[in-house]
C-alpha cells in the first residue's frame, strides 16, 4: 500500500502548474524567510561576487539573477526526501500563487525550451510513475536517474517509451532488472534523483507530460526533516549553486571571446547523455553584432540560448533571447545563421542580447540519426559592424519588418505561457 494520498495521485488538469507544485512553491516562499536562509543570502551573495569579479553589465543583472538562483535552491532542496517524493518543477519564471509573488527559479544556464522536474529516489525503494503524454509528443524527453553528483545511473527515453492508446503510461523504478516490464528504470544503491527534461521545441504545439510519483510499500518509519534542518539544507544548496555556476562560467570565460571551440557529450555534472553541447561566449561593442552559423549535424532539435554569468537566461518570453530550430528559418543550404545584437537588425533569426554586451552561449543539439551526429556538426561565429551586417549574411537570409517581428513575439509569448498559466496572456 502506498503512503501517498488520493489527491496526490490525481493528475492535475495542467501538467506543470499542479496543486502540488503550487503548495511546494508557497512552502519554499516561507522557507526563504527562515533566519538560517536569510543569513545565507547575504553570505552567499558576498562570496559569489568576490569570486566572480563581474563586469559592470554583469553586476547590473546580479540582484535579480541571484534571487532566482537562490529561490531555485529552496525549491529543489525542499524535495529531497525519497520516502516522501514529490514531482516538482525547479526552473520557472516569476508568477503569482494565491496572491503571493513567487520568484523565478532559473539557474545553471537553463534551457528556455525545457521544463525541468525532479523526483527524489532511493535505491532501496520501489516506485511507480504514472502519467499521460500530450496530444503532440515532444522531440526530446528524458527521464534521467542521477546519483548525488549528477552522474547518470539509468535513462528512459520518454519519446519512445511504451504508451497506451489513451496516452497514459506507467514507469516502474526499482533495483531489479526489467524482466519484461516495459518502461522500467533500474535503480542502484547510488540512485538519488530523477531529473526529467520535457523539451518544448514548438512552444505553441508541443505538450509536456502529466505525471505523478508513488512510493510503493509501507509508510515511512523515519520522520521528515524539521523546519530548521530543511533551512540548513537550503543554505547548503545555495552555496553549492553559487560555486557550481561559477565553475561553469569561469570555464567559458577562459575561452577566447566570440569563438566556439568546445563540443562534448557527457552523462555527468548534469549534462544529458547523447546531447551535444557547443560552448562559447560573446563580447561586443555597441555598434557590433555576433553572427553565428550552425550546422546541426542532423539533429532534430537544437537551441541557441544566451545567459549571463550567474547562469540565468534573460527575457525569454517577450524578447528573442533564445531561438531553437523550430523557431528559426534555415539558410538555403540547410544551415542556420543567427545575429546576436542589442539592436534589432531586421533578421528573422535575431537573438536579442537584452542589453548585454557580453554573455554566454551554450548551444545544445540532440536527437541525431542512428549512429550519432554527422561530421558536419559545427558552430562558428564572427563579429561584424552593424552597418556592414548584410555582407556577412548568406544569400537567402530571411528578413522581417516591424509587423512581422511583432507577430513573432506575440506567438512566442503565447507559446511560452502554455506552461506558465499563472501569468496573464
């Protein structure tokens, strides 16, 4: 018999903005007011700023970015009990719940296309994940079982898992082999947590999964964390988030500006197995643009997002601070060219730097043909003066006028708010 309540078993009408998610966010809001956490805010902020030695433009976005990163630490750290598991979304934009302002919770160089959810897991326990896919199945969707260092223990591909005719599915999780069970994830003593990525390639069409978690067995014999214990864990997470993000940013900033030289696939420190990452950074004068050309190597999905050194993306709802393959117009030869600039260049594939004259680009490419990416996978960039931009663009580049740009942005906003229904259209 499960220790989960009937209400928790019921799949919410909305896949992300569930009653359980809202309850968790409200509890996290109370948690960040705890004295242990408020003291950690000041300590971690001073620590991070000292380590980062930010430029003026990065210092200007620290306060709001820091608030988001720290709130994500509260949200994630308060769902760490594998005996009382919940499904929580850890990376959302600011919204209102029951009259309370819930901060954003982006961190870790988030992907604007992804809905990130976590479930705590113990290798000693058995679980059942029940859910339903949307009408339009996603191009990329993975249930990754991690150890406590974000290393992969096992992975289930949500795109190819077995689904009933009505869209429902069931995933079994325990330490035994599948033995004929479909959608089985084999855990291990080091199993710590599910990290689930629902990737929205077409924001206006793709549907995230509905799902709930059920621990099988008797009720827990150990007590849940006290508020004081939880507050201390949150403070620990806050420091970890700062140090983790600092390491990522420092690695990127050791590379030359306006240059791509890193491509890798990994299944550790949070990277997704079989996904290719191409890292780089830009640094521009006010009259310059960074022109980036991508050859996707056969990937069904890729994205070009920018972020600050604090690991948060910028205005991803009302500005084109990221573009993915489904949102972009290809060149006649099948490659994709993007223009990064603070001024609208009139190009459809404009990545708006949102006032940043420097920042991080972490391209993600996934869902390659069998055998992996083609040899032509590449990303290259060059800095050009805005008044000489036309000479750097390939023939056939798609341009837009003001009316088309407005329509593009309206479509973008409407698509994103499908996963954030708490915000008015």
